[in-house]
C-alpha cells in the first residue's frame, strides 16, 4: 500500500466521524483526464479533507518551508505534494503543476494562497487562472463549509466543472479566470451554508 493510500485511509477513519463530514456533488469530479480542484482555504486540514472527499488522487502544492524539514518533506513528497515559493512566481512549481495535468492527474489548488480563518471567501491569486488557461483540465470548484470543531458538521461541496472554452479562446487574463472560479466557490458556499 502506498503512503498516499495509507494516509487517505487513516484520515478517512479519523476525520469523517470527528467532523461529521458531509460530501455533496462528488459526482461532479470527472473520473478521467486532467482536473483542477479549486477550493476555499480555511484550515491547515483543508488538503487532507479535500483529498479524502475526492474520488481522485490529488497532487497539492505546499509552501517550500515545509520541505526543509527532511522528515516532513519526505512524507509530503510521498503523498503527492510538491513545493512552491510563496510571494513570487515559482516557475519550477508552475512546470510541475502543468506536468501533473499533462499526465491526466488531479491538481488541488487553494487560489486564495493563504488561510481565511474568518471563513469568508477571499480574493484568489492568478495562479489558478494560469493553470486553467494553460491546460485542457476540467475546473471543479469546491467549497469547504464549517468550523472544524469536533462533532460539528463540516460540508465539502463540489460544483459542476466550469467551462473554460470561451476564456481560452478569448485569451482571458489569468486573474479574470481566477475571479470566475472564486465566484463559483462563493456561490457554492452561499447556497449550502
């Protein structure tokens, strides 16, 4: 059993009962082909929560500082995470992300770039739009709704894939595309609160 599968199994056993997780719209995640799952970001637990509620194995970017610890960095690499330098354009991370999509895998992104502890949906950074425009991936919005408190329900809602055809044809800016993705996440959050 791979470390990714083992981690997913352990997190499923721990988090589903602890946070009474309710998943809505899982069928909206395409079973094959490149997929970008874009979620709001409210907790350090968001990556494993998206990971266990998705029908696909997901590759995530994680801040570069985490990989400096040899133990944590080694584990992160084995659970499909790769480093990104925050606050600057990291070409290596962009290449790796595009490679994940080229290989028909799922890439998990938190477009806000940092946690919004208030639970409000913040402004997204252009990176999500970059990946959406430079790939043929399906873009699936995801809203995590809940307080991350023991025994209190946590909802994970996957919306229908966003059609990027017009944005790609019109060569829209990465920020415009990210703004559209964030609006879809806001709508999911609003409807399912």
